[in-house]
C-alpha cells in the first residue's frame, strides 16, 4: 500500500547525509528503501523494526524513547506524521531537542491529519520553515531550528507517563498516549468479557493457558486473571507492551508480555485465545491484518481449545475463518459487535 506523504519523504531518507534520524511509523512495511548509514531509524512498531533491520537499517524498537540521542546532535529528522496528536507533539518536541542549530525537521502528512496545524505550531518553536502542497491532500514541510531559545513545547499529554486512564468494578487500567484506545475501555472488548462464560462453557475442560493476541494495555488479560492460568499477552506496539506489563505488575497477573508481530515467534499452543483484532494498519483499513490474526490464532490454538474473537459486525470474520477452522460461529451480537467462536474440533 503506497502512501503519498511517505513517498515525499523517501528521497530524503535515501539521500540524507550528516547525522539523521528517521521516525518510522504507519504504512511503511511495503517500502523498500536501501539502508542509509547516516540514518538511524526509531519506530514503536515491532514488525517495522524487524523489517528495517532485515533491509540493513540500524533500527530501534521503543515507545519513541529518544533519550538515546544527545541534545543538539542531529543534522536532520525525517517524520511522516502519526495519527495521534500527543505522539506527533512528543516527536516534534524531541526533534527540536535533538537537532543542532540550523538542523532540519522534515515532515509530511495529509490535510485531514492536521499537517498544516502541526507545521504552524512547529514553526513557532523552530523559528523558520516552509510548507508546500504536493497534491490536493498532501503537504511536505521543512522546519529549520533557527530560534535556539524558545521555551515553547507542544502539549504531548506527558507522553511517556503511564497513568490510570480507565477503571471498572474490578480493575484500574494504566495506559498512555500512543496505545490503541489508551484512555478508555473498548466497548467490543468489554462485550467479550461480559460474555466470557458463554465461550468457556463450550470447552471440554477448563483451559490450562491463554493467549491474548494484540493485548493493548491488557484489558482482556486482566479480566482473565481470575481463571488463574498462565497468560501470554502479545502486541506489536511498544507503548502497549509497557502499559500491559505495568498492569500485570500492579495486580499482579500470572503472565508474560511479549513483543511480536501477530504472535510470530511464539511457538507454544494455547487452550484459550482471546482477540479483538485491529482492522486498521497505519492509515488504511487492512483486511490482510485480520487474516494474519486469524492465521496466528489457527497456528497457536490447541486441538481442543477455542479462540474467542470480537469484531465489528461488518467484518466478515466467520467467512475468513472458515478455511482455517472446523468451526467458525458467531455466538452472539449486540448491534455493534459480534462474538465469534473458532475451534479445530468438529
Ligand atoms: C483493537 S486493539 C485491542 C487491544 C486490547 N486487546 C483491548 O481489548 O483493549 C488491537 C491491538 O492489536 C495490536 N496490533 C496491531 N497490529 C499488530 C500486529 N501486527 N501484531 C500484534 N499486535 C498488533 C494493536 O497495537 C492493538 O493493541
């Protein structure tokens, strides 16, 4: 999937000289850019870091923790803006800190993602810059750090701070900006937990372990803790893994939190799998991602186990799952979401 905004930045990533930083986000998995020795890449997506490392890039996986980069040490920072405002603000603030005087921040994005507003705010901080229209939706902007004494910082909602963002009768959930639905309980996931017993009663015996596929800050895992079986929680997003680990430590939960792309690298089998799959990858609706989550559930599910998926009603999950599982059945729906039970057993 090509992304016009990233296409505008690609030549700069390719040809950058001096010391440069590429903040990699969103739809870049299809991009094949030869490694550039002057450029270090930092991404909060595990799949992207693996992908870039395979292509020879010096690529780091973290929750955009730029503390590994010294103040005023970079000549340029290249960044295709993210979807979430606190993430963008955090990275513009950090770019300002890391850039040398007259260093350049190069950003691109779409009008409806707020690129022009980000540009104006960044220009106030940096001192100078220009922004040009590449097509009817997409803009490319260059900022130059000429104001060296500005006190302005954009509101990043204390980006790195884990804090209680939601609670219910049983738990307080800690999370942070940059994590899927970070400041709320997802309604689909809550629906799955409310009806967990309807799934569990169909198991031939109590489950001995559980996999939370795409765990986010760990809502499903925490609510499975009363089963008192080992929980494996896995996600692709660095912030989600930090938040989930924090929630596991606080209660504590009998489990482990693992960075993985659709459970790749996890070899164990599970009696119970729970999943609220993403259907957005970066800026696009990605049917393939749903397929990959189903495939992961298929590969990791024990012979007599069950996988419990919750999705929006319009996702044809039963049809997609039919080729992988003996049974793929919607057991319940509520007008917005459906609960789908998948099993290998006949
Ligand atoms: C709809 S959210 C569900 C989060 C959490 N389970 C909940 O119920 O609140 C989907 C999760 O899948 C994660 N995700 C997206 N792509 C992934 C991938 N390739 N591998 C693993 N996890 C991924 C996202 O980071 C997000 O946390």
